[in-house]
C-alpha cells in the first residue's frame, strides 16, 4: 500500500472511504478561531461543509459565536437538543440561516419550534420574503442579504432600506446585513472579493443609517477571502470549507496540501495503459464540482503530478507519467469541493496517528430544506 | 404556482423535492424494452440510475434479463430477498457488476453470500483482478472489460486473451466481453460510439476465438448509443439513464423534454435583478455534473429559454429575459445527470395525474462499494 506523504492510512481500509484526519482538522479549526479572535471579528462557521454535530461542538468550544447554516433542516439537526447533554460540551444555541428564505407554512411551523432550542436569525432579500415571516416575527431576527459582486442572490446596497421597512412593519428585528463573496473562488481573487464584500456591507449600513435603521452586524466571509477581512468593518465571518479544505483551496493558493483534512481513500482498480490508472472514487463520492481553473476532478495527496482527467460515477481516471501506484494500492484523493463530497456519504471515518479513532455521522446530510 | 407545460404538479409541494412522473417513466421503460425485444438484444438495465427496488422490479416485469450494477453494494440491495415476496412480482435473480472489480476479503465474503440470492457476474480488466476472484471462482461468472474508445477502464481487444487465460486457470467461467461507449456523451456522437462499441466487442470475440475461448456475450450500451445498436452483433445492452432521462439526453438530442420523467420541484426564492432569479435547488439536489457542451446546470421544463447559469449548493441562478416565474412560484428543474441527482436524496416522490401516489426509497443510495 502506498503511504501518502505525511499521511498514515489505517490498515484494512474498505474503499472508497471518506476520511477525516483529526490532527489536521483540529489545526484548521484552531487557526481560524485564532485569526478571528485576533482580527476582532466574530466567527460563525458555516456548518454546510461538515454537517456533523461533533464538529459543530468543537467549533463552539473554540469560541465560535454560533453557526451558519443554509437550511432550516440543518439548523434543526445541529441546534442544541431539547435535553442538555451530561458531558457539558458547548451547545449550539445561536444559528443564522444564511439564505434568502422563502417561508411557507411548513417552514414557519418548524422555525416556531426551533426557537425554543436556539436563537434563530434568517436571511431575506425581498420585502415579499420578509412579509412571509410575519407569523414568527417576534421570535426570530433577520439579516438582509446584499450582493457584493457574485451575482447570485442578495440586493444591491441601495435597495436594503425597503427590506428594512418591511421588517419594521411586522416588528421583525433587523440584525444587520450579510453577503457571500463567492467570486473569491478564482485564482488571485480573494483579496479583491474581500474588499468588495466590505465595501458593499459598508454601503448597505450607510443606506440603512440614512433612513434611521441600525445595522449592528456586517457578516461576510468565504474561506478564500477569510484571510483578507482584517482591517475591514465586518463584525462577523462565516467561512465553512476551512475546517477540511479541499483541492480548490489548494489550487487557489489559499492553503497547502498539508492543510487538507478530508480525503477519500481509493483503490487502484485498473491500470489499462501506461501512464493511466483508475480509482474506485467516482463522482458519487468525490462530487462532480469542477471549476474552469481546476487542474482536474480533485488531486492525489501523494502524487502531486497526477491529474484526475476523467470522472464517472465510480471511476476516477488519473494520468501520471512514470511509475505511480500499483494495481490494488490505496491512495488518498482530495475532492475539489469538500462540501458536496461530505454530503454524499452517511459517515466520516476519523483517523488519527494511522488508526481509525471514531466515525461521525453526517447528521445533516441531504437536509436540503 | 406556475404549472409546467404538460406537467401537473401536486399542490403543497415542499421544495426542493425530487419527483418521478410515473406515466413518463413507464413509457420510457416500455419503449426501451420494446426496442431491445425488436432488436433481439437482451436488456440488462443499469440500476445505478434509479437505485430503487420498485423500478428494478418494473424492469424485470418488462422482460429485462437481469440488472447491471456498479458495486457489490448495489447488487446486495437489489437482488432477490432471502424470502420470496407474497405478491409474486418478478425478482432480480441475475446481476452483472459491470465494473473492474478489485476484490478484497470483504468483497469476496459478500459475493460468496450474494450468490445464494442471484446469479452474479463480475467484470475484470486484468489477470491480477481475475486471480483475486479465486476463492469464489466456481460461484460467479466473469466478463472481460474492453475499451472501445472512451479511455476509462477496459483493455484493448488484443489483450483479452491473457485475462481469459487467468480465468481458465482458476476455473472461473468466462461469459463474454463488455464495454461502455461513454464517448456517446457528445452531440452527434451516439451512432459512431455504437459502431466503435460493436467493433471492439467483435474484435475481442475474434481474439478469444483464435485462442479457443468462447465468448457468448457481447454487452454494451449507454442511453445515447442505445438506439444505434440494432444490426450489431451485441447480445446485451445496459442503458441506465433511459428510465428517467435528463437535460444531457435532451441537449444531446437523444430524447425530447416530454420524455424526461424525473425533475426537481424548486421554489423561486429570490428575484434580485431583472432577467435573473434564484431557485432553492442547488448542487446538493441537482448534482454538479456539467459537460462542456451543456447550456447550463440543468434545464427548466417550463421555460425552454431559461438558462441555469450558476449553481451553488442551495442556489440555482437562472437567467431568462421577459416575465418568467414570480417569487414563490414552484418550477420543475431537469438535472443535467439524473444518476447523480437520484443519489443525493433519500427518496423519490412519485407523481401521477397531479397527485403524489407513492414515495420510493433510493434504497441503494451511496452504495459506493
């Protein structure tokens, strides 16, 4: 078995298996916590990346203010349980659904139950969406989503006031404004995205102030832009990927391969031609995300010159000149986008010092609503 | 609520929801069965697309010879249960693991139990892989994988004999040769891929014959190449996607939008700018597959001019000039690649005549091994 550089793979792995390297993960968690503390910006990690109760509690223990999630379902699974735990580990009691929620009766009912377990804030980017929160307007807080250049959801800073007025009208507390600088996902774009993020949030705050609205929170942050938010006026950052990192972050230059804490163990099942081999880790375990600037469909931790040139559901086709791993060898594959890779498996196999030390359920897997 | 052209969406859908339109699916199943019967080629549908026991039984009832699967796990879940069912519906008793299996002790143990429930054939593309089947060589059959131009796994036709010899050496029955003409997934490429498939399988058969090996089965078939296998020497075809179809098949010209039987119901959660709106169906429900020739990340059944220009985990960004759907409307999104979309959800909501008539568990979801 090929032992990846710097990695100790447990014996007898059954592939494909999604592994978390505990020491690397803990280092990543601690580093981002320290950065946020040092920058005097509250850290509210996005839990869509890991979807694990175990990791949520580690983030809270390291000083996170609360969690960000994308769906009410993720919030339901990760919020403090109805009964306090005996071990006294920190509970998740503050959750921001960082999404332009369109609340129907089902979501209203679920949110109205959820507020007993955690302080809940939801996102909105239209007066219409705000008005739908009327049945729970006294029980939740709201953040207005601003677009800082990505062109996804969120309004321009000029438009925030009408949304604030809609909230005021139903007595819904406005916590502030948020944005996602997702255009940081391009080589060299992190610093500029962070500047645009800060500028958009600042302008939104100014527009709100002119109409007499307070804007206590300016919340932003993606992993590629995270290190550039120091010296900005942000009050909160919401990176998600940093807990594990992935091939995208490595190829963007955000982190080194040694910072990647989640990999898929895969077996070389076929070597049909010189310079080409096939792994049993396909798109149903790695995910199919592949930005235009990526070198391929993920990276091999052990073989920096290898390129994953093709990906099917159960085949990753790798090109590598020279010897490479042999038929039957197990190698470690770094997914392009760890958030979608985690969502594909029921559990994460936690590895430390070359042994399996735990198995964590991906508790909020497929909690898409 | 916008009612898609030709589609009747049930009231009160909670989005995102992965819907199967029963009438369309049954039409697709019947059409492929009739085609195969007419072409005198055995149909062994690939179950990786649907992963549902209910659909497997429908395929068997319509005359399928058995199923293809990609993993032993899929076979375990879809094979005839230990106890016969009372309703007498057709069981799956013949399964081909159409994959270059690298069998370790765990897989050998599982295969040795599985042969009590179904006739099992496995794929191999190296003498080394064949030799690993020695402990179960009297209980399973083997097919040699041939590459017909895709450049994934599989050997060239010239190399099949050494694999046949390895099988003979351990008394493993060789059923024949198989290939996957995946290069059919390019506009206009279906007919040529089918010709190359037939040629490669024919050459492999000839090479085997020269060394005295029989080659009863020549198995091929992808959905884009399926309609081109008439008049070939194939004995078996293994299309998978045809049961549902998807945006890829529509954009390849293989089928019409009316043939698409699986769609994701999604809500318009944001309309941040004229000509742009955001749906709550992201890559965690649609899948991130996006071939270079696709118009976007899926299609809207109702809005042929709409383009899904951006996809994040919980956002599909759609561009469409003119009116389009309103905030809160529910629309039907056709995923690019239905096999990965199905694998993302625990269940499929079966719709007929505008009502939910059933819910099918995606029983073999994430059965990646």
